[in-house]
C-alpha cells in the first residue's frame, strides 16, 4: 500500500526528473524485516545568512532513524534551493524517532545549519507513526504529505520545507 501526497498538485512535479541519488549508511545490515519505510522529501530550503565565510554554503540533508542515516547529495551556489531530495530509511511499525539536519559540508567539520527556532538546537526531532501517519513533536501535529516548514534564528540559519510519507 502506498500513501499518496494529500496536498494534491501543490508541488507535485517539482523536479520530476531529479530523482536524486541518496546514500544509506547503516551500521550493519538490518536483520529483521522492515515494517515500513519513512520517506522525507525536502522540497525547499532557503539559506538565510552565509553558511561559509569563504564561499556559498554546500548543503546536504541527513535523516536518522533507529541508528541509521540517509544522506542527500550536496548542493551549492544558490541561496534558495528546491532540491526534491528524497531520504528513505526502514522504520519499525508504530512510532519512530526521526532526526532531520541540514548541514553545511566543510573540509574539517561539517557544520549543522540552524533550522530549529529553539535556541541552541539546530536540527529537528520528531516522531512519525507508521500506522497513523501522524507526525508529532512540533507545535502542531501533521499528517503524511503535508508540507512542514521550519526556520532557525541563530547564526548560519535556513528555512526548510519538507513532507513525510510512509510506504
Ligand atoms: Ca561549506
Ligand atoms: Ca535554533
């Protein structure tokens, strides 16, 4: 069974060709049968200040669930991006803790961009329930397919819009 985007037509065909490659890095192959997969689609982000002193930022997204991580490719050279990045990870049935970061790739240490309005917290933590398709942990509760937009306020900040789906 596939969940479809509820937000019909809102942004459905953004970069239809851009089925961006993503990498899944897992600490060992999962032994159990995955009950479901959680897919985050990053539809847009906007760098609100300079991520890099010497150049424009080079950005990628990282999703983490249950000790596994999925990474987007790196994008650079703009301040507003509509990447249509799809990050997919296996999930357990029911509620899963999900972490989403936007990161500026760096030679030395990758630098997290602030996409969370909470002070001294730069990434996003929320839960996704694979049975109900409810996304909780924000001021309001979202359903699969709804666009979630968040924005940071500290140095090296961005706004980010994404959807969550379960399949
Ligand atoms: Ca950089
Ligand atoms: Ca913050």
